C-alpha cells in the first residue's frame, strides 16, 4: 500500500527501495528481503493493483441484484473506490500517467481496461442495454471523471445520468 500511496502522491520516481523503506520505518535491506529487486517489486505492485482494482470491485457487487441494478452499483463503486490507504483518487490517474513512459505499466493498464470494458459489456447485455458503444462510453466516463478529480457526488450524478440516457 505504501507504493500505491507514494505513486499517487509523487509519481513513479517515488517507487525506489530506499524511499519506500524510509517511509515505512524499515531498512533498505528489509525491502530486498521481501523483493528480489525493484523490477520484481514494481511487477508485484502492478499485479496487486490489477487484482484489487478489478476483482476487489467486482466482489463488492451484490449478486442478488437484477442486472440493471448491478450495473448501477458498479458505476457507483467505480467512482467511490478511492481508499486513501490504497492511494486515493489519484492512484489510477498516476498509473495512467506512468503508463505513458513505461511499457510494463502500459500493458497492465491496457489489460485492466480490456477486462473492465468486457465486464461492463456483459452487464449491459444482461441489463438490456444494446447500444454497442455503451460499455466503452460508461467506462470512459468513469476514467475521465477520475482523471478530472471530480468528487464522488458529482461523478455519481454523471454516471447515473449516462445510465439513464443509455
């Protein structure tokens, strides 16, 4: 979680063994006891992000809800998933910015985008939303609202309005 907070706060240059260890009150040696090297750490950090930012969000959906209500719940979770322990609202924009200069991060972001859009597409089909562009529009709106730093209430209202129009 310290890596996510550092990335969100200061960008990828903050993801150094010494700086992370110092922030945690640990030694650089203890960092290397847990991770083979910095690339190993960064790879595991990205893997954890992919797990938490997809599986963690999907696990928060109520499977008993009808498809349309689950889609609405997913849209609200997408704009509310801003845990400060996990980097807060700035984590995903920081990851997307980092992806512009790092191929491994760009691949992780592309995988995440594809997984999320595929899941939203499945929910849209189940909910009877047939507009082919709907899944991408919903996802792009969620990403854009996050990058813009919109508050939860404003972002939630925008997502609800898009769903209503679809």
